[in-house]
C-alpha cells in the first residue's frame, strides 16, 4: 500500500513550483500526496487534481502581510488543516516553511493510530524573512514567537529539508544538522535549457517570481527607463505586484504580468538575455538565499545580476556566472546591465559556466532523488 503524504501550505498553491515539484516527485516514486493549502482570497478551486496529486484549499479569508495581527487567522488555518489531515490519515506530514509547523505537530500529537512522520521543509530562514515583522517591538515579539516555534519543531521533526546551502550552518548551530537533507529548488533540465538562437530585440532583463522586494524592482524599472536600448519582463504575483505595475505603466519597454503557470516559465526565459535577482540584503534570509531564478537562469545559459554581500553574490562571483552589485546603488545596476549588453562574449561565457554547473548535478533530477531517498528512509 502506498504511503499517504499530507502537505501543509500557507498560500493557495496556484503557483508554487517547489511544492508542485516535490508533490509530483513523491507521486512518481509511489507515494500518495495531498496538499492542504490556505486560500486566503477564497478565489481558487476548492479541490484540484494536478499531475497525480490533490490540492484541497481551505480558509479562513485573510490578507497577506498582516504580521502579528494575523496570528488568530493562522491558528484557525492550522486547526482546520490539521483536522482535515486527521481525516485523511497520513503516514507522513510535510510542512512547507515554519508557518505550517504548528499544523503538522498538531497532527502528530493527536494521531490515534501510529505516529505520522514529520517533515519540515525550510524554503528560507523564516525568522529573518519578509513574512515576519523585523522592526520595533512588534518585530522583537514576532521573531521570538518564531524562535520558540523552531525550538519545538526541530526536535519533533524526523527530517528537515533545506532549500538553501547557505542556511546549513544555521541548523547545525541549533543541533538539528543530523536531520537535514539539502533539496535545492533546482531546475528540471527536461524543461529548462538554453535557447537555440537569440532573435533581434533590445537587451532584455527578466525577473520571474514573487514580487516581494519592491526597492530592487523599482531600481530595475528606472534603469530600463533611462536606457532606450534595454527592456525588461517582470512576471509573477506577490505583495508588491500592484505597485510594480503602477511604477512601470509609463515605460513601454517594461512588460509586467501577474501569476503564471510553472509550465509557461521556460518560455519566458527564452525571451531574456540576463536574469535579475537583486533583493535588499538587510534581511537574514536574503543573505543566505539561493534564488530559484538564478538556478533556472543557469540552466538556460543566461548571466545573472544578484545582490553583493550575500551568499549568492559570493557564489556568482566565485563561479563567474554573473555580476554582484550593491542593490542600493542605481549607478552600479546600470553599469552591470551595460556591461552585459555591450560585452556579449562575456555574458555568453558567464551563461556557459552556469550551464556547466547545472549539467554537473545542480538539477531537480538530483535534488528530487535526495527527497525521495529521505522519504523512503522514514
């Protein structure tokens, strides 16, 4: 009999590539998978079948970005999701990010049959992320709550999946290193590949993913505004999506669109000459992040522009796959884009180096094999 997996997620799972890829990999390996997702807007289909796994969307209605004030709504989702999971009767509960851990621990604690295994999937350093207030008294309280949750969840977990190599030391310091399995958000090389030919077009910069870090995207829009031989494509939803759409409305060389299906993403990369992944490096999770779009760009043999003073900035410079800049310096951004545009042979060599790293093992095929191996060992 196949083992049943229930995943918890605090977004609506309409477009969450990591969740989708992991669920698909587990189904292909013989597991049954159900994703219990929080549809805060109440607009997505209540039940969806996708590639062999099921998505069930639950309430309550809630805004994004409510901070500590949203805690009662989180508690309601945790309770509702845990109760639904208990009805399914999972063998394994899989918590996507720290904000779903209470639901998973509740299922484990109240299981009436055998104890389900608990998998924590750390997409980022949640305590130091934009999801948690960072400033003032509210920030102190919010971070303390998350830290308390970590102290409960890490010892209870059977496996801790980690997306970013730059965070491994964090889990070691907390004594959880022996449970950690690295499963990067690496690209599926069956989908992402270099373009055969570059058509005539302005030098085009792509940003594909959640629009959360407003300042970095505004800087890119302004850089495109003043360089008439450049263009940008910004695709994805996120808390800053509306502001980005407004800021770019008078720049016809900046194409802005909303959420997209993961299957449509490879085609977006074929329209680009470089990929942009510059975020404010103040947040701890940004300093340790290995952005998905960087790995996807590498698979497509595209150079990247990233934030200096971060793990990914050091990686990009060390491997020679792009440029690292001060995200607060518009002159540095313009200089980086001009260099990539005016030195196509340099940009192409950066892209080739990135592709070689992917071909050497930085792929979803390799990462998902570690995921499945960890699951089979439970």
